[in-house]
C-alpha cells in the first residue's frame, strides 16, 4: 500500500514515516481504487460463485485503511478502519453447495467489514440465506422484490445405495441451511422446518422478509 500524507505538496510525499511534517498520514489503497460493490445475479452455480469469492477477497484486501495521527510525536496513534462492502443479490437460487462456499466467505469477511446486502428483483431459495448473512442493520430489500423458500432437493440417479447416500447428503445440507438461517434471522428452526414441510415453494414479499429477520429495511 502507498502511504499518503495530508496537507503536503506532491514534492514532499514520501513513503517513510520519519521526517513527515504533517501530524496525520493515511495509509490507504491505490488511487485507482473506487468500487466497493459486488454481487450475484442469476443462478447460483460454481462459475458465478468462484468469481464472486475472488471479488469478495479482493475487496477485503483492498479495503483496509490505516491512519497514523500525531506522526511527529513520540507516541503516534495508529488506527485501522475497514471500508464497507456492498453486495447486490438477484437470484432464483441454485446449488446449495456453491451457496455455502460464498456464505462461509461472507462470514469470514464480516468479522471486520460491514457487508451491506441489497436484495433486488428476486431472492429465492439459496439466495435467501445470502441476503440474511449481511451485517445486521445493513440488509435491504427492494419494495417489489419477491422472495421464496423451499426445502432442499437432490438430483442423484443410480443404484439404491447411491440414492441412499444422496438422501443423507440432502438431509445434511437441509439441516445446515435451517440452522444457519435461524442464526442469521432469529427465526426458530421449528418455524423454518414448518415452511419446508409444505413441500411447495413459499413465496413472500419484502415486508415479510423484514418481519422474519431476513432483511432490515425496505427500499
């Protein structure tokens, strides 16, 4: 990272802390760095999630701002802040495995960074947990967005043994989805299971998403 001094002419700029005349310097990201927005649009699949994870980790690495106050004193004060990330979601759902790969990355990054989630158009199936995983108070949903929850399904074909393994995996993923959604929203696991037991899609609107704790604000 290139340090930047405040209130200094370009001729006086130097990456060295010693000899700086200003009381404050800011160690920040490159000058051409601007956007702090990423997102998921379309089906949740391996290719999209691979690119999304790369984007999220790039935003993590480039979003750390270090500031040194009273740089000329014997006891300079060094502080670190983290530039928030905005994440836009519009998806009909898709692979639960790939969704969980993004979800775990979001959980990792939000330890330091605020992640503002924006649900637009449609947020369905696997996308609902991603919307709910944003920083509390920073999760927004479009007034005309439609959301949907349903039980996880498998797609295995083959021998009886292969089907038994597939059923076991589907049950594991559904249990994890329910547990994670309950943690992110405050809904009880019993409530989520009751929705899944309907064996059909449960559609709901932005107001219901807020009431269930999936989002915090309607925009």
